[in-house]
């Protein structure tokens, strides 16, 4: 009997050609779509030998993982795993892997695009010109800045943070970063300024771009106190996870004029909480936000090419574990007791 892989919220539109090719004939793929984040039929979990969770909108809390009585691994399509209870999986011996090597260039490009849109007033000019020719005078936007020489602060210098920093540097920005998990001397390979504390970096960041995973340590890391440390008129960009930022604090800082502008691709509540005061004003077209706020729908990861990559890579990592026990992208290794054994592999029959 072939092992059964439960694929939740698959990303293909017409056919599962990439998934089938990456999996090969040794396994059975069962595709199910969740509805508004609810779990598929619990029986599907119990029957699964492995799970590929394709979207972070579908959560895997402890109660869902407890139903995985047969599964020997979980693979998340994407980088973030804050929606998966890693400890519960580890306690049951279920390795959790992610897909860190897709969408890097897309997210980095998107972060830069958000910053440039705000620093050069691109969208604000469009919004105002759409209303009236009275906005023809470019000098009406005081938030427009000369880009070379601006000081960039990067939180999290991983794959995406590094790619973003390299792009910002090409525009003449002075790069600084905060990442306490990188080895001593890592910064010497780039010649960038490393900060030993977040507060010290914030105090010199004309542009702040967030590229950290969501963890208990990073949740809410950018609040009112941190925004107050930024130079007046600074630009905040978040393409990582919405819960890193206190949206109420962003609203207050924008209103007070302390924060120059914000470009947000991710939110603690997704889709948007349109009852939130800042979101409500933005949706109503408040003119004071023309050049101060740009929102995109958790789309930084997206391109047609990145979707092909994530479909192929996530299934490949899953099959690598089933066939030879490879845990190259495991994110809960420190929490694993005794990993459940793969159900196929060299010398084994499916």
C-alpha cells in the first residue's frame, strides 16, 4: 500500500503536474482545500502518512497535530511556520520542514518597491492627480526624499534580508542591520554596519525594513517605543509577518507625524481588519494618507515563477524525508523526541 500524502490548499490551478512529478509513483497524493481556515475532515488527518500544508492561512495547532496518528512529517510550503505548533509536533516525533529557498528575490524586490514608492511619492502623485490637476505641483509632497545617503536598517539578515539589503545598497543607501543570531564577523563580508541592539539601529534608520520570522521574541517587536526611536520622517516597511508590528502604534505615529510613512504587505489579521481605524481611513481614501501609507495583500512572495518553485521544492523536501530521512529544512529539530520513521526509503517497499 502506497503512503498517503495529504496536500492541504494546493497551489495549482488546473492540474497537479508539478506535485505529481516531484512525488513520483511511490506515494498517493490526496488534495484537500480548507474553508476559511477550518480543518479538513479529521479522518483525513488520521489517514495521512505525511502532510504538505501549502498556505500559512491554514493553521496546524496542537489539536490538529494530535490527529496525525500516522504522519511522519509535515512540510510547510513557504518560510514562516508561526501557524504550526512546533512543540506539539516535536513531542509526537513529527519533523516540521519549511521551504526557505523560494520567493527570496520576490520578497526583497517587493520591500524595495514599497520603500521607493513612498520615498519618491509614486502612488501618492497618482492618487492626487486622479482627483484634480490642482495637484500638478510636485512640491506638495513633503515626504519625497533623495534616496542616496539614506540610512537603511534591516531587522533579520537572513536570505531575504540580505537580498533586500543588497538591493537597497545599489540605490546608494547606507546599510545597517540587527540580527543577534548571526555569527561574529558576519558583517565583514558585506561591509555593513552591525548593531548589537535593536534600539541603537532604530535611532539611525531613515528606512526600516523587517525580515524576521514570527517567534515569541519577535512578536510585537515594533511598537510605540520603537517607532519613537526612529528619526522623524522615517519609512517603515514590513514584508515579513504582520504580528511583528503594533498597527495601533503605526497609526498613532503616522497621525503625530513622527513616522513619515509605512508600506505594509502583512498584517496580524488577514484578510484586512477593515474596522481598524488606520485601515478604515485608508480604505475611505483619506487624503492625509496619500503619501503616508501603501498596503498590499500579503503578495510580496508572489510571481508566477515563485509559485512553480514552491510547488516543486516543498514536495521535493517531503519526498526526500520519506525516501532517505533527509531533514535539510527541519525547523523543530531541537524539539523532536524520536522522529517517526519514513514509510518508504532505500530497501523499503511502499
